[in-house]
């Protein structure tokens, strides 16, 4: 079975490509390198001993996609390609709506033309807005607080409408919680350009003395230590969820939606303390004001993914902290 992976050189995409190759899928990657590097192709080869077919392609451009579908016999698509920085989406919403919506529309349009009807979509826990209760189930009310989140919700709606119009089409929507960690080889991981927006890449850079200290946004939330609680999930567990999603998309029609999280929440300080302990390194931090728009707690109920896909997260917070740091140490040794 041949899978087109859009955004397949990015953080989650590259780990998923490794899992797909491990399971003997053929993989075609389309990525425009807007947030990734061409070296990832060699690293995937070193990890898996297998080759991928790569197209340096903007998936918003229909003609470029057509070229791929003409040459390759694609059976299914996993669509990661998108911009993902919440703050940037607030300051540049047009860029986010353009890339994150047009990419999905064009990919689906070309899929329809070439009669490819299996689609897995990267959504996010951000579509739950500020949940009234926890843990979060898939049927909770949806709302968003920033343009990035709105692009995810709009994409979900577009995909539902496509399935309503075509009873053979199959979409699996995966709502990720907070992916961190890296491949155990230390060859692939998350290495954002500029100052990181997310907690783990920031912690890693403070530990590595590239940044002075971590700012913890608020310690007066109603949580066990006052800092924000999130459901961190190891990126390799998340990647494995996509194998199950492809199987589901192959064996069903219509839209199926799953939370991919561990079901356990950890606070900012839990993460910092675990990171310090497992890597035996200091992470200086200071408490600052809450950040507007942040919620106190967010964690998944992943039962549906376990019952219907047979998937559950296996790696713990210590593995996540160890692997995130190992990746950065390996990067710096090059
Ligand atoms: N990382 C997270 O915390 C998180 C959480 C929830 C959902 N998601 C979603 O998961 C997906 C993957 O996230 P990630 O963390 O791997 O991000 P990433 O930025 O590392 O990967 C995205 C990849 O898509 C590519 N890309 C972007 N626009 C493109 C386009 N128009 N054409 C071709 N390639 C394009 C980028 O070059 C990059 O390689 C995204 O859709 C993101 O919104 C991520």
C-alpha cells in the first residue's frame, strides 16, 4: 500500500514515515521544507534502512499535486502539512487560513480526481477550546480561541462535508494532545527555528544554555502545583497511532474522530522537574504572569482510540524528557 504523507519531513510526519516504513508501507512524501530540512530524508533512511520517494512540493498547488498522483499509485493520504504556531496565526491569520485550508482542499480535490478515498487528518486538542469538564471526550463541544485552531475546526468541517457528499470516502481525524519527545536514535525530533513557542523545545534550549531561563506562565491556576496541566504524548506513540488510523480509514467509510493523548495530565513544573532528574541537568525558571488565552488543564480521554483502533500510548514522561534532550545533544554534536 502506498501512502502520500504531506508534511512528511516535519516533526510528527518524519516519525510517522519511520513507523510506516517499519510496517512495510511504501511512502511518498510531499513537503515544501517551509518548516523542515532536506537532511531528514537521510536520517529516515539511516533509521529504517528504507527509501522514500520525495517531492519538494507546495501542496496548495494543484498542478504539483497532480504530478504526484499521475506518477504514483497513491492508495491513501496522511495530511500533516500546515502551519502550527498559535501566536503567528494571531498576527498573520491570512497566511494560516491560506496554507491550512487551501492545502486540504487541493489535496482532497486531486484525491477525488484520482479516485483515492482514504484520508487521515492532523487535528488538535485546541478544537475543544476551554472544556467545561475533564478528561476530554471526542463528543465535547468544539470552539476555538485563535486562527490556527479555527483552521483545524474548519478543516474538520470540510472533511465531514466531503464524506457526506461521497459515501465511499473515509476520513480519520486525529486530535493530538501535546506531542513531545523524539526518536530514540536522536536523529529526528523537534528543532523549531527561532525562539520556541512550545514548552519542551524551550526547556531543552534552557538546559543547553542557549536560552537563559524558562518563563512559567502563572502558578495560580487551580491545579496541584498552580501551573498549567497538559497531556504530553511521546511523538513515537503518536506516530504509531497513524498506522492504526490508516488501517481504520482502509476498513471504513465516513468520518471517524479520535483523541490521541495519554489520558494523564502533567503540570509545567512536573515536566521541568522530571527533565532535570532524568537528564541530570539544571533548568532555571522564573514564574511570570499568566499568558492570555491559556487554560488551566487539558487532558484526553483516549478510551475511544483504544476501543476502536487498539491504540494506546506506551511511553511515559521520563522517556519524553530523555529523548527530547538526547535529540538536541546529537544535533549539537554534528
Ligand atoms: N506539534 C504539535 O504540537 C501539534 C499539535 C496538534 C496538531 N498538530 C498538527 O500536526 C501536523 C504536523 O505538525 P508538526 O508538529 O509535525 O509540524 P511541522 O511544522 O514540524 O511539520 C509540518 C510540515 O509541513 C510542511 N508544510 C507546511 N505547509 C506546507 C505546504 N503548503 N506544502 C507542503 N509542505 C508544507 C513543513 O515544511 C513541515 O515539514 C500539523 O498539521 C499541525 O498543525 C501539531
